[in-house]
C-alpha cells in the first residue's frame, strides 16, 4: 500500500517480506560473524554475552521500534523524518541531530566495513583456487590446502596485509558492488539483493552450523561461551563494549532503521517486525559463535585447547579469528575446501546486504538535500567512503604504528580501530540516546502511538523502557565507559 504522495514521500518496499529481509540483511553482517565473536573473546566470553543479551532486549528492541516508527511517520530520509516529527509535535527541528549523528556513524562504519568486505572476497577467491586444485588432485574429501603447512595458511592474512595493492583492489571491488546496488534504488536494487541473498544466507548458515557441531568441538565451545568470571560482569568497559555491539549488530543509532522504516507501508505491524528483526539478528550472533568456535577448537592440540579453556592462553581474537585461525582449522576438517568456500560466500552475502544499507542511510538524505539523482549520490558518497577506507587499510601496512589519538579509549589504536571505536562506542550510543529521549519525551505521544501497533500492557512497558530505562542506562554506560577512572577511583 503506497502512502500519500507529497513532501518527503518515498518508495515503498514491495512486500512485508522484502522489508523484513532488507532489515534483517542490514542487521546480520560482519557484526554478527566477525565482530561479535571477537568482542566476546576479548571481553571475557560469558560476561560479555550475558550483558549483550540484556542490551538487545532492554535497549535494542525498544530503540528499534522507536526508529522504525519515526521512519514510517516521516516517510523521508532519517534526518528529515525526525525533523518532520519534531515540527508536528511543536518542537525544535534541531532534534534531527539524533539522526544526523547516526547517519555519520553509518557512513564511517561503511569506510572500514568495505575493507573487511574486500578481505572476505579475497578469501572466497583463495578457497575457489584451493577447490580447483582439490578437484584436480582428487583431495576434495580431505582438508583444505592439502600439502601446505599450517604456518603458511595462518600467514595468508599477513601476506594480504603486506600487499597493499591487493587489499585496496578488493576494497574497491566490494565498494563498487555496494554502489551498484544502491544506485539501482530501493525496490530495484536493495530489495532484490536482500530477498535473494538473505534466504540463501540462512540455508548456508544452517548447513555450516550443523556441520560444525557434528564434526567440531561442541561441548568445549559451550563451556567457553557460557561460563564467565563474575568480576567482569560489572566492568564498565565490558558493558560499553556489549552496548556498542548490541547497537552495532542491530544497525541502531545509525539512522538506518529510520531510513528503512520510511519505506514500510502503513499496514506493516512495526512492533511485530521489530521483534522478528531483533530475534533473527541475535540468534545469528549466538549461533555464529556456536558455528565458529567448534571448528577452531577442534583444530587445536588437546594441550592447547585445555590451556585456552582454562584461560591460561588467550582465545584467538579479533580479525585473525576469521581470517587466520579459521582457514587453518579448515585444513583439518573433512571437505575443508568446499566448507571454507561456502563459509566465505555466506559471509560475503551477509556483508553486502549490510554495506548497501550503510550507504543507503546517507544516500537517501544527500540526494534529497542536494537534489541530485540517487545513482549520482551513491557514486559520489561511495567513492569518498572508499578513499577514507583505503587510507585506513594502511593501518595493516605502512600506517601500523600511526596511533594519532593517545588518550582514553583511543589510546594505542591505529586509524582502522579508531573508526570502529568512535562509531561503536560513541556515535551509535549517542544517536540511540537522543532517539530514546526524542521518542520518550519530545515527540507527540498520539503520533507515536498511532504508528507503533502496541496497546495496553505492552504499550506501557515500551513507553517505560524508551522514556526511562534506555536513556538512563545508555547515558550511564556511555559515561562510565568513556571515563572509567571515575569509578575505579
Ligand atoms: N548491523 C551491521 C552488522 O552487524 C553493521 C551496521 C551497523 C549497519 N550499523 C548499520 C549496517 C547501519 C547497516 C546500516 O554487520
């Protein structure tokens, strides 16, 4: 059902299925498959996971509904939707800052997201190569990289890092595909990609998880992911990481759910849809842990595994987990070449449906604001993001020791990690905080309640969460996460 034409009117998704797939596609991405396992690993496993789930349920879901409500009311870019709702409520249009901060956040995420997207494409290529030689050598049922020693496989990521041209070329390829999809429009590009790639993603994800549970070290994984030191539960940095990860993973505080909500038709039940998006995204994050760690643990020697599980040795962390530890692990898994290829194709699908959303958030605003065509805007903004990302990718190369911000949470970080930290730990939480205050206190309640599809007890609960719990908890976590010395004192 199309909304009334007029100021700010946008295209609509062609079906509710398309909306859910596009929104889930934006949410499920490198955040679930790379960032979540990495953050869980470096923040004490279980303590982080528990706080992450708390943040998803108590903060993520209410803010998700708030953002889609703003979008569907505004039927415009995220920034214009907020200012329209503010005006209709007799308030200052400057509240649009809530969406502006988020939009900038999404844009900065895109810059480095595409660099990693490029690595994913590269590794998919490596496995295609390996499959070809496995087929000709008749070793398809054995592990990947037959005949190579594991140090060489582990160092493939390092080799890629040393090869700046290759890294930038792959980043360019990934960004070009992203630009192409966004340029084709909401129904002509974004939605088409989502309705094909996301169902395929879920099939591959299911198959790989079952394979991993059957052939890998599953019980060890359970004890790693769900046991924790209680002392880390109240660590403000763990809490800020978990909040940042929850927002990042659900694509919140980054203008996107407002933008995609604007394309939702009047008969879409936003509360129900938000619930579906939230549960799909969270399940993928947790299950990704259950799919990745068994493969990794199975490839360790029993002694090493025991040391890792007892905390004597660190869990493989960060980007190395997916791009170095995992390829080595595929070496010992039966059918490793094929599984490895399917794995990286799956990650590519998830990453692409997220990167198009990351670009769409600013394209939908800029093309209206400056009155330029969608495709032109996508090209210009995409190329600028490419340039920033290309510079940041030298953090793995000649700029590895360039650590320009030696204070607070930025201390010791290179450009690449600065982009991730400033977005995840500052911009997304600030945007989500402003959205919660705006919907909880500033916007006209009648307008909000007419959009959200809630009534009775659930409406009262949501109002309490968005007006009280979300702002207070986000503000507290942000404050103590940024200035931890204040409580350590
Ligand atoms: N949710 C995405 C992921 O998990 C990352 C992301 C954060 C995002 N904010 C976004 C994607 C906004 C699209 C739009 O990988």
